[in-house]
C-alpha cells in the first residue's frame, strides 16, 4: 500500500542536498501520463503564508482545480523569504513542468523546514531532472516519496482505504510537537475515483475539518500547512458522498499518526464537547480545553483536575452555564450540575494512567457536538523547542 | 507603605484554619468608620465565574458603586460550588456587615485557592468576629492583610504612589504560573482621592487594561480574578485624569511583581507591536506572540527565532502583511520587509541571555500600538502544574 496504489499516479524521491544529513529531501507526486486531473487543496490560514503556499494557491485557482503533479522539498520551509522565495517556488514548478511537458500552472509546490532562510536552489535545480526521470508507480519510489517529505518524524505516515470501486491513499509529515522548528503539516492524497474539481474541493474541506482541523498539538498554525488531493478518475465515477467518507478516514488516520508521533508527549487526549449551542461552539470549546496549558500539564501529571476544564470552557467565548455542566473522564462523571460529583476515584486514576485520555464535557444547552484530539505537555516538548540547533 | 497608607482605611488578617498549614487566610479591608465610599471593581470575564465574583458583582451594582469593605479568604476558591457556594459567599458578606453594622450589599467578597471544593464555613464563621475586631490603620495589620491574601506567592506584593495631594496603594496575589492550582489574580487598591463612582469605574477600567490585562503567564483566565479600588475621599477632590495615572502605576507595579514571581519562569518578555491597524489589533497580536508555546520555548532556550514570531502574528486574526514586517530583539533588527536582515548576532545573543527580553514587531500598516508582558516556558511550569498535590 502506498500513495501510488490508486490507479494513475507515479512518485519519486531523492536526496538533492538540501538536508545536510544527506537524507531524501525532494519528492514528486504526479499523474502517470502528465494529464491534469481534478485536484483540491487546503492551505494554512496563516497570513504569513510561505511563498510555496502562495504559488500553489494561485496555480490551483488559475487551472480551476486541475493539476498534473506536486513537487515537495523538505529541510527548508522557503518561508519569510519574500520576493526571492516566490521566484524560487515558481522556479521549482517551472522546472518540473518543463521536464513533464506541461504548463507551469499544473504543478503545485510545498516546502517544509526552517523559516527565514533562502531556499538553496542549486541542489534543487540539479535534482529535479533526475527526480522526474525516476518517477514510477512502483512501491520503492512511493516509499522514497513518503520518506522524502519527512523532517524529524520517527517514520513514514501512510494510509490506504480500499472501497469496492475505488481507492484513496495518503502520505503525510509532521505535527507541531514533532519537529516544531519545522512545524509544518503536509499531507498528499490520491484517489482513482472520478470526481469533478468542485465536488472534490467540497469533500476535501469536509474531510480536513473532521481530521486535521480537529487535532491540536500546540495551538500554533504553521506558515506552510498544505493538504492536496488528486483524483485520477481511472476507477470511474463515484458518489462524492461515498468518497468523502474514504477521504476522511485516510485523513483521520494520518492525523492520528501525527499525534501519536508527537515527541515529548506521553498521552493523547480526546476532548469531546456535547450539548453546545452549535457544532462550531462545541468545537471551539473542545479546542480551548485541548490547547490549555493547565489542562495539558494535568494530563502529564495524570491528575483529573476538572476545575481547569470548567474554567477553560467558561473562557472559550462560547455560550456556557456553569450550573448545567457535566464533566466525565474516561466515562466516569466527576462534575455534575457544575459541582463535584461523588465518583469512583480508582477508576478515574486508572484511566488517567493510560495513554489515551477521554474527557467528555456535556454543556446541557442544545445539540452541538465537537471533538478535538490533543496531547499532554511534558519536558520533551520544551527540549524539542528550546533552540533550533 | 501599605494598603492603609491612604487616609480612611483599616485592614486586618488572621489564620482561621482554611489553610491546613496554619498560614493567614482571612483578610478584611474596610473604611475606618464603616462608611460606604465610591468603589469600583473589575471581574474575570470567565463565564464559569466563581460564586464570590457573582455576589460581589451584584453587590456593587445594587449600591451603585459604593462599598464599606471587602472580605477575602485564601486556600479555597469557592469556585464550581454551585448554590451552596453562592450561599457561603453571601454569608461571608453578611457576617462582616453585621459586625460592622452596615448593609450586606456594602461588603464585597473574594476567594482564591482550589476549585471544586466547598468552602469550609466553620473556621470562617468563627474567624470573622475576631477579624473585624482586629481591624486597624496600623502597619502590622496591613502586613497581615497583604500576607493573608497570598497562596504560594513567594512574598507580599504591594505598591504605593504618592501624589502631592493624594495617595494610591495596592496589594495583590498571584498570577498563573505562580500557583496555577490557585491561579487567581486578586488586587485591592485604596486611594484617599475623592472621586464619584462613575469616573472611578472608568479610570479603573483604563488602569487594568494597561496593566493586568497586558500581562499573560499562560493564557488561562481564572474563575476568580478580581480587582477592587476603594476611594475614601479624605484627601479631597482630585482630577480623575491625574488619579488614573497613579492607579495605573500601582497596577502596573503589582502586575510586574506577579510576572517576576512566576515560578518556573526564567525570563520576562515585553512584546511590543506597533504599526497595527488599531491599538486593539496591536494588543491582540502582542498577546498571541506572548502566549505562543513555540515563542515561549525559544525564550527559554535564548533563541531569537523570529520566524515563530512572524508565524504567530500571521495567525493572530489581525491585519497583517508579511512584506511589511520588521522584527527587533533588544533593539536589534533581525527581520526587515518580512525577510532575514543582516545583524549583529553577538548583540542579540547577549540580549537573549538576559532576564528581560524585548521583542518589537513593527507591522508597517498604521498607528496601532500595544504591549503585552509575558514569560518563557520551562520545566518549572510543568513541575508546578502536573498535579494538585
């Protein structure tokens, strides 16, 4: 199983020399015949978006949601690099497009790594012809691609969902705590289902909302976050309502791999808020709790201090009534009607000692639901993030 | 110098038994003759506001901004305690009011400590008569008061500003990192300037905005935060425009003491944003940077990684143009027009090695300015916050 399992895609990866370590750092994912296929992308909302994000956003707008491929470099984010950075991102697309014999606009570009350092273009210019020549649908090249997008990830992140009539595959790198100097999250998805650009963009938005956007490691939004989904159509027409489930499953799997790989974290938490005024408010409340330094420290210490959860919900900017609040850890209610509830302390202690913590907050107001996945805060996060060296 | 230096105030503090340690835990601040004087208060915006906050808010509304005194307990926050908590907070006011011979509404109440545990009323009921009897304008009683409001603070926090015609004094406890289980910030201010309730409330809002509300330790908003300012009028009429400066100076001094006392923190940072679309947006941007886990870790590691600052500003929800951004650490410009600027690296390293870090972000858009004071993130914060024991 790999990113080229869905029919119609090829991939490759090589070590161009961006990374001093000599690791793989240049990746291509493309259609096997160079054809531009329906492609959708979601990008960081950060207004300090890096040049490759700006270039990819423009290209996909100009083609109306079609792409022949995406080129990815790792080790340098090409972020905070100004006009030179934009020219460099354009040049990466142009070199790949030339080698494939397609218009520049049909190539998307992503970079991940350190911010504020101009991209070393010499190794990239030298590497791209070989990268394009090496492209293949073989497993080995797909492994190189899934490896070449990584920075300090502990291993490849791949997912595959096979439906009777079509297939969806994905590969990804990152998440904040992992390698916060290179904090970018990148994910690339392929499917052989045939879907038009418009519905494809809609279903990617839904899948991202219910996976990557429901995950938080440190509340920081990278300058380079990008998710790209390409649909070759080789498996024939598919109902977007069916495809969205498969794409969401792949995205959720990749998101789970990212959180599980977060260095310095010892616990994963699912914060579930129900009974909110709306789904949006439930999500906002869950995110506030999952991002709370005090809650994250409590998780690290295996302390079910629900007062902090209540305090975060009360300051989350959502409708809230303390007297209607119920909080449960691992299914054990510790707070009911806004005050302490008698409960089985041994059962809660046992749950807190595990590596997967579940916090359920019932606001008792209406029917809004939301879940956000997060992690605890321990020494490891600080160790990883103190310096860039 | 003490909270009773301004003419017309008395104070007292005693160990009632709320704190198992036997430390001072019950405090009174009142007018020397029981008269209700113009008093203003600002409270936490947390919708999970604790019962004492709700009771004080109602009392000050009912009197139209007049109070004879405030009673404070420490060691238990009386938060997330429901109807019983509200009755307990009412009872504290009522007991003090009875002993002073004034209506209940003229007494305000604050509590600070652990959340979710009912207040032990027996020691409080036993202690209040002695507390009221001990009230005095003497220095010793003021020291007991300033001590009795503390939880795990390393020492008393007091400020005094003497103007030729009037005096403003303050005492405070807390700040998130200090004792995050008891994360409340409380501050009590007295002045002998004569000011009506309306202008007094206005000037307190301004002073709090420019001091306590421009400080962040961990981005968490407590359930109990309260600032109360009482004006005895004994020094005669004063121009509110002059008083606001003195009150702001006292508040800023107390805020500085809180940040300096933040356990686990080794650096204080002033994040200054200029050139924003408005003062509000400048403040919002500065707060995003000061609250950023990645920036806080960089400060701990003495790493001037400005890319993270740019990324936080870009995701702060304010108007932002990367190409116009300038960032300076300790006055040394490291980023100009959104890209790396050649600079004296030794000078930046020297600045980062100090205990007071200055980050100045010029957005280049308009004239909005704002400053937020924060701290770094180190092991100490986690040690303090892992468990409540």
